[in-house]
């Protein structure tokens, strides 16, 4: 079993309500689709598309609306060229008029989303440049947009900014100097 979930505040733009048909079915479902971005702690920004199940007559949110979102996530292997796919579980827009300066003051200072993944460890750990932290790959997938999709994450340990991309998997880091991890068999 595996799953990948993201939550945080996202600015939404170019919303549209679309009708989707499942393959081999005539049953229609309706979704609101928005463009957004995922901002990493390193400053890198990745384009993303948010798809939210909606009633057929739902009204899309105004451009630049900020919402707290929890969503299933699929991060493509070519994250520089393809958008990250988000399938909304819960979308809570920040109330107010997005065109006023006051709107921005009501948005909490939470610029980077959190990603939680559950998956399988696929290799032996690598010791990072700080000498105590170790990293290992975890394959994590989730059912997003009517298919099972694996995720790819770039992970940069705060003390080791020179690390590059590790395979096509999520990278997990932990500090073996901390008692909680001292007896982990790695």
C-alpha cells in the first residue's frame, strides 16, 4: 500500500468547470480545474494542475484566490516539463476580496506545502554531507486522475544544498544522531 498527499496554501488561477467521461462509460462527472504552483523551500517553483470534483453548475473561484488544500498528488518524472497533478480532497478558500491589499494580510505565513508519502524503501541509504543524516529512496504511488501514478520528488537536505535528484522516487532523510532513529537498521 502507498499514498502521497500534499497540503498547504495554494494560489489558484485560470479556473474552469469541465465535464469528464470515464473511459468506456457514458457517465459524466464535473470538475473545476485550476492552475497553481508548488513552491519548494529551495526557491524552485513547479507548475501544477488542481482538479476538484464539483457539481455540474459549480462556480469557479476568482483568479488569485488562495485556498488551503489537501490533495492526492502525482509528481511526474519530468517535473521540469510536465505539471504536477493534484486531485483535491478538501479545498477551503481564504475569505475576502482577492483584489484588495487586505486579502493578503489574512493569509497565514505557510508558503511551502507539506507532502506526506507512504511507500516502499527501494535501496540502501546514502550518508549525506553532514555525516549523520541518511537518505533513501521510497517509491510512492496514488490513484490520481483515474489511474495509478508514481511520484518523483527532488529532495535537498538543508545542510547539503549540492545534492542532485535521486532516481524517480521520493527521497526521505533522517538524522541517525537523534535517539528516535539510532536503532534503525540501515
